[in-house]
């Protein structure tokens, strides 16, 4: 019970490293807020890896998802971060969700879905509307495969439509975004600790 909790940020930006990413900036702010609650953080930029299309845990032929999947399984909290394009989550985010679908058939030693007792936060950023729609899709998908969603777990920033200012270009974090980061991180850490102490029944 006293073991440190861990979080994994999956950044689903379309920009390969080392390009700057607003999704990365907001996602890292969430990891920093989780750290204030004793949660260690790690991150993946999904586009940097060869994640093959499919709904199996291993699609073979150079598929790099299996090693990334091990990091998902090792974390107590998943921070799922995506930019907004054309009002939708990114194609990279969709690829990751499709690969997580394989976990529906995976069970632990108690016969429960393998992602039970894990918590998920949604991070959405973009210069157009769509954050609520995207979070709804992300949360439904992650809940389906076993993640638990804390209260007020959707952390987002919508810039002014058709303008050029990105989240990473803001001089300071907007007050409401900062409040949501703080609340979402606190609730996720609290819930993860509870589930670590006493998980769902078999």
C-alpha cells in the first residue's frame, strides 16, 4: 500500500520528437501535478514508435506496441493526451485506443480484466472546439477496457478557432486549466491509492 504510485503519459501528437508539442506541454503539467501527490511519471510519444494497426496485443513484424503495452500495464494511472484535429482526436490516438481493445480478452490471476484497478485521465488540446466530444470518446473506450475514470478527469484547453496561438505559446497557464489540472490530478491519485489498497472484486 505504501509503494509509490506511477503514471504514464501517452502523448498522441502527430509531431515526431523533438518537435515542440502543445499536447506534451499540457500532459507534462498533469504529470507534474500528480508528482505533488507522490505519483512518479513517465511518458511516451506514440508517433515515435511503430504501432501497427490492429486489435491484438502483438501484431508481429516489427510491431513496437508490445513493449509500450508493458509500460501501460506497469502504471497505476494512464494520462491519455491528444490534440484536436478537425474536431476529432488524432489518428495516432485512435491507433492507441484500437490496440488497447485487445485488453478486453486479457485477465489477471483473479480472472478480472487486466486493466481493472487502473485509473485514466484525458488531456485534450487544440485551436478549435471538440474537447468534450473527444473526452467522451476516450473515456468510453478506456472504461470499456477496464480503466476507472475519476471525477472531473477531463483536462483540456481550446484556443480561439482559426487563430495561430498554441497552448505551448501561452505565457502562463490559464487559471481554469490550472484548476482542472490540480483537481484531476488529486482525484486520480486518490482513486489510484484506493484501488491499490482494495481493488475490484474477482
